[in-house]
C-alpha cells in the first residue's frame, strides 16, 4: 500500500511540473476565470505524463486522463496556494481512477 501512495505522489509531481512548465499557475487561474461558467480539464497523456491540451470535454480512456481544473480557488476565493494544492489532489484522484474531484 505504501508503494502505491509513493508512486501516485511521484507521478503527480511529475505531471504537475509538466503542467506549470507549459502554463504558469497564474495563467492557468486566469484561464479558469475567463471560462468560469464551464468545466475545464487538463488532458494528460497517461504513459508520457505530458499535458496535451486544456479542454471542456472529459472522457478518461487508456491513453489519457482528464484532470478537472478547480474553479473555487481561481474564481470564488482566489488563492494561488489552495489552487495548487487542489489541482495536485485532482491529479492524484485522476491517476487512481477516482471521480470524486475537488472543483
């Protein structure tokens, strides 16, 4: 069990670094505010751990996971730290195949 948690955390960190290297956190928060009436997802290649796109469409499959981008700490209660923590939690949940995301 412990190894599974470490693997998810390690994968999450790898994916998170990939995301913020392509789209800085502040820019990602601006995108969420711009489309505040829609749900946005990060389309991540499951094997390569690479960000492919930001989309309104969610459909996890064998190739990609779709991570919801949280709105609460970008729109309702803007806070970069909580936005980051919530995004990382959503990445871990997506990696585990969970559907109970933090929005």
